C-alpha cells in the first residue's frame, strides 16, 4: 500500500470523527499492514465508530460477533443446514457460513467484541484462521481469505467477571492499542454532534452533561463510570424534559433539578458501584450533582 494513499484515507476518515487522530492513525497503520489488532478500552471510546469509518472507506463489510461463553467454534465458523443434510447428505452447498467464514470470503473485518469472554477453543480456531489466512472446514474444504480480511478484537479493561485470562500465545499473535476516554473538549464535540441541541439551553446542557458524566469516572464509590453515551442521552432526555416543564433557559429556576432528573434516568444504569460501597446509584449521582452545581458552581455552565 502506498503511503500517500493511506494519508488521504486517514484524512477522509478523520473527517467523520471528533479527535482520535492518533488512535485512527495507529489502527489504520496496523490494518493497512495486513495485521490484526485488539482495541482495549472501556465502553463508548470510539472503537466501533473508528472501525465503521475504516471499513466504509475501504468498501468492505464489518461483521460483529459478541464474545461470550456461547460462542462455540461452530457458531463462529458455520454449520451445515441440518434439514438439507438429511435430504442431501453433507455438501459444500448446504454449508451456512458463520461470521468468521463470511468475513474471510467477503474480505471484511470480523469484529469480536469482548474477545476475552470467548471460550478457549473458539479463540484457538480464530488464531489458526488468522495465521493461515484460510480455514479448513470439514466436508467443504479449504476456504481462503480475501486480502482485506482482518480480525479486530475489543476488550474492556474493567471487565473481570466471566472473562478468561488470555494465554501468552494469544497475546503474542495480536497487536494491541489501548484507547481511553477523550478529553472534555472532544466529549462536548461528540455530544454536540450527536444531539444537535440548539441555543443557550443546548450549550449549557452539553457542558453540564459532559462534566457530570465525566465525574462519574472519578467518584470513589464507582468502579466504572459512564461513557459519553450517558452524556448524549442526558442531553436528549433533558431537551424533552425542558419542553414538558416549560424551561427554555439555563437560568430558569427548574434547570438544575431537570438536569438531576435526566442524570438519574441516563446515568444510574450506566455506573457500576464498588461492591463494598454501601450506597445507591441515585445517592452517588446526587452527590456528583451537588458537587457540580452547589460546591463548585464555577465549573457549571452559566445559569
Ligand atoms: N471520536 C468520535 N467521534 C464522533 N462520535 C463518537 C466518537 N467516539 C464516540 N462517538 C459516539 O459515541 C458513541 C459510542 O461510541 P462507539 O460506539 O464507537 O464506542 P465503542 O468504543 O465501540 O463502545 P463499546 O465498547 O461499548 O462497543 C457513539 O454514539 C458514537 O457515535
Ligand atoms: Mg462498540
């Protein structure tokens, strides 16, 4: 691949993203080099957004698979249609491709989310396909992968229940990019892009929702806070609430309570409390809200 091509590709993809220049460049370099990669980061940190933009630019499919205990090698590879097997016996013709074989045949990216939740034999099947760039399917034969086939895995570093510790042989076969949360400027940019919240009220809601959402990531009683998805929903729900309650300006009397109500709906299910914390999501959110609007009002949007 020519470096000038990849530069132009990078620039076109970057136009769809807020920030993430470095992560995009590194991911793109890895896949353009013909390599597979694991993206390790908490939920809502642009992993899918980047991959969708890259595969759209390359004009290839992006196939999603969720890694969990039920993801058997057969589910990943495919199976023979049992009714047809009864009638016709096994043949290449009655094989129904699973996502791995489909990605290989179409030259797509196979995107395995929560990779570390998949059983070991499934991971081994995948590693073999990655190494050989072809897969041997019984009664079908050897299926080669098209050039652009890649395996992209994702993992949540906070996720340690029901996961398998990946063996060193798995790690040795994958590249890895750690992605974290973006800064508050970028998160405000994302929320503005996804909500189109208008005017002074919209601006205040975006700033407050992003600040409050970010605060859930630093609270001592919270093991994992909310991603930017919580802030997006908070702004959208607040906008509707504002209509219902006749609030049109961040200076209006009910504004702060409205933000709390939207927070409770949009963030309480997205925060995961520490097992040892003797509190409730609502109580923790109320503390974060008080801290933002009452103890440190300078940090809050004007109004
Ligand atoms: N850099 C970005 N530019 C524009 N929008 C973004 C960006 N990052 C995230 N978003 C938006 O935030 C939301 C979550 O992003 P995304 O789906 O890419 O996260 P993810 O890392 O795939 O999360 P998960 O691990 O939960 O699948 C989406 O609505 C997406 O549009
Ligand atoms: Mg995703």
